[in-house]
């Protein structure tokens, strides 16, 4: 694992140490988890396990087909600049 040097204010280090002690982990682990969480929020990642499912092959094929159909409809609508019917 790569390492880096970060300069933190003493008050922040104290808070990190207290949190690490409460969680029974290291300061490094707390900082690592905070960085991962920030990056996940920034990217808009889906929560772990969000796409886990027990769908069968037929279900997955229908889902893919529906997604492809929806994508085609969206792209067609984007090309057609006329007012959509109400």
C-alpha cells in the first residue's frame, strides 16, 4: 500500500485518536475510511451490495433488454426536438 504524509492540526489529530479508540481501530484506519467515504460521495457511487441480487439468467436478460429499449427511446427523444405529445 502506498503511503503519504499529511499535516493535520493538533485538535483534529486528537479527535481522530478519540474516534479510533472508540471504534477499537487505528487512526490510519479512520482516516482511510473517511477518505473512501468522501470519494464515494463525490463520485456518487452506489452503496456496496446495491446491485447484488439473485436474479436468474432469464430475469437478467429481460432487464438488459428493457434497459436497451429505454436507452434507445431516450436517444431518439433527444434527436427529436419537437414538442412531446401530452
